[in-house]
C-alpha cells in the first residue's frame, strides 16, 4: 500500500494483470498510473501484454533521503510508494537538490574526496 496516496498496489497489479487493452488502460489511469506520471516506457510495458511484474506498480523509498542526511539507513527509513508518488517525490527532491547545489555552486557529483583532491577540504 502506498504510504502517500493509500493505493493498494498489490491489488492494482492483480486486477490490471487480468485485464487487457482499453479496460486495463482505464483502470491504470483512474489509479493515477498515466504515461505522464509513470513514464511512457513503463506504461507501455504494462499495457503491451509483456511480462508484467508487481515491481512496475510500487517501489521502496527512503523516508529521509540518504543523499540529504547521509549514512546508512535501517528498515525504519523505508516506505512503500506507488510509482506515481515515488516519481513525484523524487522529482521534488532532485529539484530541491539542484537549487541547493546552485546556491553553493557545487556540482551534483561533488564529494569530499574530490574536494580533498583539489585541496579544498
């Protein structure tokens, strides 16, 4: 179950897998799984009749972004999100990260090791 929008991704997977064509597309779109929200390739893979897996419907997400807070994380920092909610959260985080890095004029690939190499750390 998505911890953000409460969609039961397992149930959606089971029902969508049993449908075909326009019925399947209608169900997916009504649950927020549109090509815009989940990506054209993923949407096409689901509706094309190719091998559909449950992983196309939900993803594990870090509650607190490791890139923001650092370190390892335990199971308590994970949550399940449907693909549309995970894409939305990831896009928002990447936008925030890019803006933060732009303010400090750091590359998104900046590391402590690269700063040490240049003698800055």
